[in-house]
């Protein structure tokens, strides 16, 4: 080894010794040791998972729901269970994150009709687009302005992303519509891996407590929402006028009409045309009513009287063609489920008609008018589109009725779900369920049934034992008059948790 090499080796040895001494000193220096990280992850992940854990809420009926899944998908070898809340802020996004739809409408500075749901399905944004799709005042203008000037919204750090999901292309999408496509932690199961039991009927009757209530014209102070508000005297003295292009205008009390023309009892569905995808503005009842066709002959309705107007005491009326009134066998309904018609369903008398939307069903009828007119009929058979997407809105429609989105079920126990499917004047021919975001489907055929009724289905999921969050999407198919099939474009999404 030459002299230069020996000198270089000596210097290297001295440098290593110095470094080792420094490290040793650091290892025993308590002050410096306290400043060093204690673990590779600094313990931050555990702290974040605890701080941003999904919110669990207990409903008034004792059911617990968790709308945000725990993340079960590792990223780069690390698992952050709280990802959905920590980085997507999921518990604080969407219309019902900070208020119910009912509360929001009640708090508005101007009057707005309100829908009060009966079934367990939480009312969502989907119900707003049926009406607002054709109003001149756009929903987006109202919603944006109300939130931008709201002090409560500002105090909670509200922003555009409270209601929207922004794609990589900068498109603002409705969070409520796309959340299950961007949330982490949903466990996908192939159709053949999910053991289910399916059944259906068209005879299921809805208890009064589960019937939705809606009033869109009258002042709330005039609403009949409680049976304590109605009396026998109101029923016995209620008068209906028969007017227009008829030979024998008259007015009669309800008892007089019942005595003269009698009543019929039949099972009928009550389905609102603005019922959003997966929503529950629907029910079925045993209906008792006076057939209007029995009255028409005595009235002497003119042959050219082509329009029928069922008018409520608040002025509400969706006129329909007289031919449709006869074809769909319209009734003056005085009873539901063996009782008098309930206060919140139009006591003492309401107009119902087969196949049509509940929007055509006038409550508290005080006048029936027949007229010759060039006006168009306002009959609705569910044929609405979402004005913002151009897609059919809710025909056919399907929903889970007995459970709330995000509901927690006990591990090891069957998950029992019930719901409806309906397409107004079109028969439902099949229902399909997917548990893997549409990659595979379970298909169940629906046989012949009376289309004046709904399809009421039950699905028992028997073998999901592993804790986690699962997404079930439902697709309904109906048959048009020409024999072609119609599939709902907006799938119904239902998330549930197993714990």
C-alpha cells in the first residue's frame, strides 16, 4: 500500500469513528430522542381513523344507520380506514348530510309544498327533479343562492363540493347520484356468490302509518293531517257540485251520493309521478268509492264534453279527458282500508283513477265539471324525464321500502328487504339485482298481474356473514303497449352494513 493510500484509509477510519460516536451520543440523548418519530407511520393513521370514523346514527325507530363505508382498500400497502371522511368528507356531503328534505322545505323563506314520507326510505334529492324539470324557475338557481347566503352553511365550511362531485374533466356531478361510484370500502360480490330468496305479490296493502302525505297548493293551516281534526258532521254535510256542459247541474252531499249510486271496493295503487328513482312516494290501499260513470248518465253529460275537471276546495285540479275518466273507471273515494278516507289522504272525499299518477288524484273534492274544450289533458302515466340529463326519470321505478339506506344489520343473520316496482300503465316483467356495481346480475321474472296494482317484492339475503359495507342496485323492466321493453335508466341504489 503506498503512502497516499494509507493516508486515505486512515482518514476514512477516523471519519467513521466520529460518525459512530455522534450516533451513539444521539441514541442516549433523551432530549434529542424525544424529537425523533416513534413509529414509521408516526401513529397518524390510527389517530385519523378514530377522528374521521363514519358517523353512526340511531333513528327514532331504534334502527342504526351508517351512510359512509369504512375503507377496506389499501393504497400503496397502507390502509386508511377513514379515507372516505378524511379525504372525501363523505359524512358532510349530499342533501341529507345536514338536514332532511322535509326540514329544508319547512325552513324556506317562501311557501313550498312538502312531502312527508311513510315508508322507511329517506326522502332524497331525486324527488325534486320531477316538478322542477318543467318549472321556469330552475332548481339549481334556488339551491345555489339559498346555500351561498346561508350563515349555517358557511359556518360548517360548506362549498360546491358539499353537493357536487367534480370529475377529472371538471364536470360537476350530483354527489347523491354518484357517491357509490367513488366511495372506498364497498365489498363487491358476484351474483352467484349471493344466496337470495325472492318472492312477489300484487296484493300487499299499506298501513295508514306508511302512506305518504303531500299537499302542494293549500296553506298548511288548512291541511287535515290528524284524525282528530275530522268529524262525522264534516262527512255528512260535505257537498259536491256537478257543473259544466251537462243537462242536469246539481249538488249533492256525500251521504246522498252513496245512497243513490252505491259504492265499490277495489285494490288500487297510489303512485306520485314525481317519485324519484328509488324513492317511496307510493302505496297501495283497499279503496271504497262511488263510480263516477254511474253519476254521469243522470247528469246528462253532453256528447261533445271531452274534458273532466275534478276540483278540490283549494282550487287544485289536473283535468283529464272524459274518455280517460271512463276508461280508467274514476272513483269518488270515501274509504281506505275499511275506514273512512284518512284526514291526510283527502278526507272526506278524493278523486282516484286507475293507472294514473297520484298527481291526478284531487283531495277534498268539491266540484266535478264537464266541458268542451281544445285544452290538453293533464293525465300523467309516469312519463317524465330529468331535464338536466334528458333521460326517462322514473318509469319503471323500484325502491326498498322497509329499510333505510346505510342500515346496519347483524352479522350472521338473514337480511330481509321489501320494496315495490311499478310503471303506472305498463306491467313490470322482471327485476334484477346486482351486488358488484353491475358486473353480474340476479334476474327474477314477474308473471301476469293486474296493472292497477303494484308489484310488491321481498328479497332475503341469506349468506353475507363477513362484516363490511355492501351495495345492492336494482333494475326494473316494464313492457310498453307495443311490446317493446323499457328499462329504468336511473338504477336504484341501496347500501347496507353488516356488523
